[in-house]
C-alpha cells in the first residue's frame, strides 16, 4: 500500500473514531449517566406500573447494547491504527494477501479479506 492510500485510510479510521466518540459521549450523557428514576421520568417517590418499569428497563438495556457494540468497534479502529504503525494494515491476517481497497473503504478496520471473512462466517 502506498503512502497516499495509507493516508486516505488513516483519515477514514480517524473520522470513524471521532464520529463514534461523539456518539458514545452523547449516549453516555443522555442515557447511561441517569438513574432508573431519571430515565423513566418518574418524579414522585411512588412506584408505578410494572409494564412501565419493563419498558424503561428494555430501553436502558438497548442503550447498553449499543454502547457495548460501540466499544467493540472503537477497539477495532484502534487496532487498525496500530496495524498501520506496524505496517501490517491492509494484509489479511489469515492468508496474508492484500485486502481489496473497496473492502477497506467499506470497513476500514477489516482484518480479513472477503474470502477469509466468508470462510470464517461459514465456520461459525
């Protein structure tokens, strides 16, 4: 991979990282730092209907799932940036071939070429 391509993919990774950081900060600010009472909007000290509790809990669990997926994607992006430093970025970790440029445009943190990724998914 030449310097121009590396620069292009580094920008893609850094942009994705910045966008993900902004999403995670907003998620944390808007939802994860609030108590169950704040999340539900209940201002009284009295209990409320169990269905409301269930709905609120489901919403909170959904937000936690999104946060977890975001953390995993952040880890993938950071590891891709490390592979750039190691000069292994763009090489399939399974077969050693180059990962297609169009795949890296779509998934800039990809570790595997399309063939190896497909094989891995079939074996799951």
